[in-house]
């Protein structure tokens, strides 16, 4: 439903429309997220329907593109550089497409790793050391230590030297963590995948994680579409929908 707006709005009116504080409205004005607002002789900002539409556009864009990109888009629009704003929109969609492709590739790689049977015969009797595993994966030893401190890796210790000893199962787990981290999985979401694999040998938790990630990307794509639609409406000078 389209609603006719009154021409004069106060910062509190915009704040209520977005569920934020009046100070945030002032910050948005100062940052160029909202169009410039002339002041009355007494010093009050004169706001109107365009400011409300800019605010709702910005909030909508942020849900799909993130706050930083949404801010840059609105600033470009209000600087009169619409091509720059649209370039940011295109870049956001391209990045999402790359994430989808990476997720697909990661899913295949993870299935392959999860399906491997750990074989310690190819390793030194004492197992691989942390530096060897880091070079094998192409990561820093500090990353392996973080994964261990998070409970994701469980290497044993040599009783004489106290050096970490990575078995083939540990290396497999490290490979999976590395793939998932490249896919932007936070550490807490990786734990149930590894726990399920260790406990049952099943990759069901892995498939569920991939499916959840796919759902998240789909939701973000819908939010980006909605935000881009809001921006189109704003550039066209159309009305807001309640």
C-alpha cells in the first residue's frame, strides 16, 4: 500500500520509522547516507519524504550488502555518482556468485576428504610435526594452534619432547578445517562437523552444514535483490511501500 507522506518530518519521525535513535539520524546526515538537509532560521534540520526514503533504502541495502557497502552506495548516490553506486551493487552480486561457486567446490572437496580412510603407514612413526602439517596445508603454524586451542584439532604430544604429533586422522581434520575456513565458516560451526565424523564416520553433519550455508546465501541474495529494488525506486523518485 502506498502512503502519502507529509512534507515536513523531524529526526524523531525518521528514527521511529527505522527503529533507531535520533542521534543515528544525525550521524547518517553528517555521513552523506541521507541527502543534505537545509536548516530553518532557528537551526532545525528540515527533513522530508526523500530523507525517509533514503533511510529505508540504506537500511534495506545493508541487509544484503552489509553496512559499509550500503553506506558507500548511498554516499555515491548523494554525490551524484550513480555509476559508482551501481558498480558497488554489481560487485556485491559478483562476490555472492563467487561464494556460491566456492561453496560448491568446497562441498566436493570436503566430501572427498571425509571419505578418505586415515592411513598412518605413510607417516613417520612419530607422526607429523606442526611445521610439516602447516607446509602441507599452506597455512601458518599459528592457525593450527588456534584450531587446536578451539578444540577442533586434537594432536597428541610426544612424551619425551612434548612436540605435537599429528596422525593421518589429525591431518584429515586439519584439511577439512582449512577448506571450511576458506569457505568462511566460523570455528563454532566446524566443531559439530568434525565431532560427527569422528564419532560415527558419517558426513551427514558436513552435508547439513553445506545446506545451511546454501540457505544463508539464498537469503542474502533475496536481501540484495530487495535492497537493489529499493535503490531503483529511490533513484526513480518513487514512493515507499509500508
